[in-house]
C-alpha cells in the first residue's frame, strides 16, 4: 500500500493495490536480454512468447500479476499443482531474473512507453468529439458495450493503439464482433456475443439488454465481420488528435494501479 | 424420525391425480412469462424493485427482500410435483474457493461472488456473461484470510460488493467494469469484509469482519452514485460516549462488535436492523468490564443518518464468541392475539427471541439448545441470567459451543404457515483463556475453544410456530459433514436447505417430512434462494468447493 490514511480513498487517488512488488534486487544482476532469452527457451513454449498463454495459461492475468515475486519464484522452482514442471536447474539467480522479466511482460516495472502527444487534450477528445467514452469505460467513466480501456495502455504500444483506432476490424476479438440474428419468430437483433455454445447464444444489444437465445429458435446468425467501432477515425480525427488520444490511453494505463480487468468469457486461464 | 422417508408411491400418485392442478399452475406461469418478457435481460433496478413485498422472479438482495424472510412467493413447485425437481445447470467458479454467498437474480441475470471475484450468469443456463476478476489479498488475518464473500447488492445498472481487504466495489452490471473502488476500513489491518452489501434508498450499507482480531466494529453508508461516505456508526462507543465504561483506555479500538452479515430494513418505520458480533478479546472479559455495548446486539438505526433508535443486547459481556449476526427477520403477525410488528431471531446464544421492532421491547424467548448451560434463562426484560462460566487457563465446558446454537446461515419465515425455520447445532466447547496483548497481524481471541473429547456435533432443522409459540417439529440431521447451510421457504410450504450429508433437501414445512433431495457431492455452506426466468421457477444454492447449482421442474 503506497497511500495510507484513515477514512475512504476514492478511486482516483487509490494507488493502494499491493501488486507493485519490486523484483528481488539480485535479479538486476542478470542482463535483461539474457532473461528474455531464458524466457523464450524455458517458458514461451507453454505460456507464449509474450506470456499471453499458449498450451499453458496466460501469465498476464490479474491473479498472476497479483502474486508476489516470492510466490512466482517458488512456482518456477518447485512447479505447481496445476501441472507446471519444476525448474530448479535454472538456479535461483536466473529464476529471479525470469520473474523480473515476466513483470515487464505484465506491464509492470520499466516499460515506460513513449508518449508524444498531449494526454490532457486526448482526454477531452476521448470524452468529447471522438466519443470513445460512449462505448469504452476508462477509470470508471464511459460505456459498457466495448472493453474497458483503463489498463489498455499498460500493455499496448502507441502504434498498436493507433492501429486499433483507425483499423478497428484488423484484429477483431470474438466479443467485439457485431452479430445479426433473426429469430424464427421474425425478431431481428444486432449486438455482441457474451457467451455461446452449440445450444445457446447470449447476445448483448447496445441498450445493455442481454438476450438469452436458444439456437433452435433462430433462423439466422450472421457475423458482420465488423466491430461497433466507427471505421472513419483515420479521416475524422487529425494525426495530432489521434496521437493525443493514444497518449491519454497510455498515460492512463501507466499511472493506474494494476486493476483486474473484467472478463466476459469463460477463459480457462483465470 | 421423519428424515429420510420418502413415499414414492404417494408422490407419483399425487402427481397424476393433481395433473390438472399442475396444468393450471403452468398456465399461470406462462402468463407471468409474457409479462416478464420485456424485463428479461435488462438490468435497471429501481427502488420499487427493492421494495417488493412478494419475491417472485427477482431475488434482489442477499435475503431476497428487505424483511429477511428468505421466502419465495413462487408457487409452481409444490409438495406434489417437487419429486420431479432436477438439476438444470452447475456453474463452477474458476477460483474454486469456499462459496458462502447467496446469488442475486434480476431480469434473468444472476450475480454471484467467490472471494473477490464477481460473476454475471444467464440464470436459465448458468452460462457466464461477465467475470470481474480481482485477486484475493495475501497476508490477511483469520476470517478475512479465508476470503469468504456472501454476494452482491444491486441498484440501477450497478452491482456492489465488498472485498476481503475491506473495499467497496461498484461495478457496471452490464459489463462487469469497475466504476469505483473505495477502501472503507481504518488503518488496522486486522479488518476484513465478507458480507453482501445492502442498498437502502440511495445508499450502500457495508460492514466488516475481524471481530475476533481486535478491530472496532462499524456500519457505514456510502452514496451509491459517487462512493462518498454519508455516515458511519461505530458499534463500540468512544471515550465519554454512552457505554464507554466497558472500554478503558484505548480498548474501544479493539472491541469487536463487527457487522459481517447484511441487515434488514423496514421502509414504513424507516428503520434499519443490523446485528453486531462478539466483543474482543473473545474469551477474556477482564479487560472489558460491563455489558460491552454494542456487541452481540441488534441495532435499530435511521438509514438516512446512521443515528441509533434503539438496541437490544442478546448476550451482554459475552465470553463465548456469541455473535448476534443472525438475520433479524421482520415479521408482521399476531403475537398473543395482537397484530404486531415483530423482529424474530434465533440467536447464536441458543435462545430464539421475539422483539417489538417499533421500540426494541423484549416480548418472548425460547431456548432451542437442549444442553444449553451458559445461562439459567432469560429474565422479563430479555436479559440472560448468566451461570458465570468464566474461561480460565484450566478450561470450562460451555454449551452451545463456540460455533453457536445457530450461526450466520439464514433462517426463514413463511407468512402462510407462520413458521420460523432455522438450523441449529447441538455442541459444546471447552473454553480456555489467559491474558493476551493485542498485536496487528494476529487474532485477538485471548486463547481458545475446543471440542470436549468424545463429544460430537449434531445439526437440527427447526420449525417454530409463531401462533403456538412452540416448535411444530424438529428434524435431526444424519450425516458426518456438518453443513453451514441456511434455509428458505416458499409459498407452497416447501423448506429448502443443505443437510449434513451433502444433500440439497426440500421438505414439507408443515410436517418436516422430506420430499426430495439431491446429492451435490460437497458440503453446502450457504443459504439457498429462488427465482424465475420466463415463468420457470428455480431453486439455487452454492456448494462448498466452488459450485453453484440450479434446480427446476423438467
């Protein structure tokens, strides 16, 4: 806890989550690039090159982020009940360096991203002219239909964020796809999917309503291949404005305490 | 003993004979479905929803409504057709901790917590539609270190929950996104929080756990919109305040009296009823002389200001960890022939109490623990006549045990049968005590309580008839896994609960006769609830190792 006082702490000043654990001091001795190589050699095969998960679980989820360095070092050294093999052969120093490196992949520590725009101006745009907030919540303000961006800037570089704004359909997440549904009763619905299986679809429309539908009752389910994001931010916003919005998102992500992000689907890694 | 005898022949024949009646019920349900259709899926909880007098489709807070009756007015599932009840889905929480919560259901969406995680589910399929993930806190003390969480409160498009490290979270019910996060306990790290919050008007009411760890209990109200604190009632008086003679020096900062279960609310009397926990240190009363107000009490508070209207103390100067967290159930019924506004509570101290909730006046009590020995009885003012069994280094045997004659698991009141249903526990403890200095990061029991050698624990389901002021029936539970499982009742006279053999059981509330059971394969440590989606009535109950079960007719 960095901020301590009696009474209430409002979210804006609440830098209190005990997740910023400085990696063990001796980890600094290991060269960062060597730690990166060790991660690729030992960890990436299961956890992915950027720790976002592969055969094994993602290591960037809130529960892993919140674990202490000591707990992570122990997990690497001894393995886990969930099936991770032990790696005592790496030695204590390398294991500590790996955990330190993982902290960077989790968006902690020394990953200061370059900000070239005016974050305050970006904030004004986000909540004003660009209307980002009508769908995206950030630090407790904004809409609900699209992902919360409070932490987005912690894990994404400026270029990637800019690309996501001007080319929103380039990398469509499953829960961002706009789905058009026609029921056998003739009802038409357009929204995003919050859960689906071979039997049911839970669709959320832009008014916030959940529609719990049985596939047997549906005449057509059409994936539009688009998200709800406007396609014209590249022309509607100037280069400067885009840079400002990107800067706002990055600065927010960097300064916000590591807050767990909500998950909409049945992720098997949390 | 009634328990365990199910007459299949009778049930099946009854079902056939009453098929027409069942059809009728389904017809009514279909109508309800049409009416409910427009409201399904859209979360926007109004004051009128929270003030509902009949719990049908929506179970809007921990106890279903403000009265704490844990009573569903749904009538689709009856003593006749309940034998056809079947599991509809199971939801497994990813962080499989012990589940002690009761789900809240609004417009076909179910909200549940596990540790610091919140989930929104399709209440008809159990499929997750969002999950707010937040790691549990390491380094907590005692109860908080178990990360128990008993559920959410809802208002408008928002969901509220407490966290193990005493934060109040406000989430967007449509996405699970965090809107605000307020830390509401003072510096003392021994605080924890486990309750479901309660919404009253535009405020969120929250309490804390930690009463065995030397914290000063309080109840706090926060503006539901902004998260700003509106009032705070300290359950342990500060220096110079009424009752402070029990708390010499700084002892009031450690006095306990925590508020770790949701209270109840009477909108007409504009009064909030909230139970407080045991005094601390638990077993050493020498450092807290007198009655130790306001521990082991029910408090009647003004919800707008937090001002105390009256209090009633069940267990003055308690030495046995007898919290008074048991739900203060608000009952409008005849008492000795007169219509009264009553407050009924089965207390952890082994007596059932009836109070006049307009003024806190004691009306009646009844011992429900056979081997109770800590008190001779209750005097005409409601004060126990203590047997002065004082824990010392050698130890003293006291009944009920440290776990109480009952505990936080919910009671239920059926306004049709006038029965008050609750689970009780027959057991005793050897209490030992010696002086302990308070330390941050450690519990503050001042020694311990253990089960006497060779003695066991026995669970009982009780039906207390408020008309006759006597027990209508009492069913001992067979089994080896004592469940911390509450009861609920329904408009068709059904009583549902987890038994001591890992079964979810439904029995006939008039007679105690078991009608149906299902083996959930794990200890139930929660209180059940009921809801409906598209005209179909469900029961739901959380089970010990992280599974939430829903049951309905085929």
